[in-house]
């Protein structure tokens, strides 16, 4: 017992100090002690935690090996709760490794166990990750189905942050499916939540995404009045994003927003405002070493000169 307590203390200190090598040693030693004591459940949990650490350190193959051994142990012990988590985490790693067929198999297995044991939160996570698998495979319609189900779970759990994140994923899937209007609806709800919980980084990212969708809709509009509405919405989103980027000192985002605003203003014929925004973007890109963006902005400025 003393060895276990000391190991837990050493592990806690190692993790607090980001001493990953020491943390790995602690988890390996804990798994070995559990093995010697014949405690398969504890050994499986330690190996599962070791796998998570390996994955965090960018060692997915080491993580999978630990997960596979942990899975054997918890199955032998009949620990369905831990098996649920192991299968789901393995599915996520396999998705990141682009082994999509295996990822789906593991996530479906995790989803089935989550349903059997009443793990509502886990079910929502695995549904969301299955949606991401289908996004990666270029199958947005299937992704929409899974993301929509995961959103139902987030609402049931009153998990506002999780709900907003899943709405963003669903928005991206709708966009890939060629349905920007539904994408905007999901994004709008996500932005409302991020405003309520004051997550300014997610607000900034969402506003930039929304502005881009409105801008694309403006360019594809069938009539000038319809185009004006979309372009105005895009500019409103960009202005809000610019304010947030400036307040957070996110200079790269500020440069990006200024450049995109300049392009929208150029498209709408507001050449004076376009010139101001593009010149500011060009200067800021130069200061930040954003050479590709600076070249693109220079091209927009050249277009503006030709128009004038």
C-alpha cells in the first residue's frame, strides 16, 4: 500500500511539472505492481492512463499498444465501464492515424457498450467522433446524422460548451454538404452560447467562419439586393471579429480579418473603405512576416488600382 501511495504522489508531482518521462515510469511501475498483485482492473486502468499520456506526447502507436493490453485485461475482469472508454479512445487514435474502417469499428463498439450501461455522456462523445470519421471520409450526410444525435445528448446533459462545439462540427458538415443556410443556423446558435459563456477565442473563430459563409453567399446570390444583405452580414461579422481580435491582441487574426474585409468591400464597390482595410492588412502582414498573405493582399490592392 505504501508503494502505491508513494507512486501516486510521484505521478502527481511528475504531471504537475510536465516531467513526462517520470510520469511514464510511474505508470509502468503502477501497472507492474497491479500485475503482481493479480489486480487486472487496476493494471488495465494504469495502462489506459499510460496510453493517454503516450497519445498526448504524439506517440499514437505506443498508445494503441497500451490500450490493446488494457482492453484484454478489463474484458477479462468484466469491467464494461472501462472497456467503453478504452474502445472509444482507441477509435479516436485510429481516426487520427486515418485508419477509418478500424476507427468506426471501435467507436461503434464503444457506442454499443455506452448504450448498454447507460453512459449518456460517453454515447454523445462517441457519436460526435463517428461524425468526424465521416467528415474525414468526405461523407457529410452521414456525418450530419451522427453530429445531430450527439447534439441531442449535449442538450440532454445541459452541456453548453459541449453543445456549442458539436454545433460547430455540424455546421462544418452542413457546409461540406452544400447547405450553407443550415450551416449558418448551427453556427449562430454556437455563437450565442460562446457569448453567454464568454469564450472569446471560440467567438472569434466562429465569427470569422460565419463571415466567410455570408461572403460566399453574397458572391453566389442571384439578385443584387440579396447579395447586399449577405455582404452586409459578412461585414458585420468581420467588424465584431476585428474588435475581438484587437482586444485579445491576436494580430494574426486581425490581419486576416482586415484582408477579408477589404476583399468584401472591394466586391461591393466601396473602394475607399477597401483601400483603408487592405493597406492596414498589407502593413500588418509585413510586420508579422505573413508573406503569403501579404502577397494576396498586394494582389487585391492591384485590383483596386485597376478598378479606380
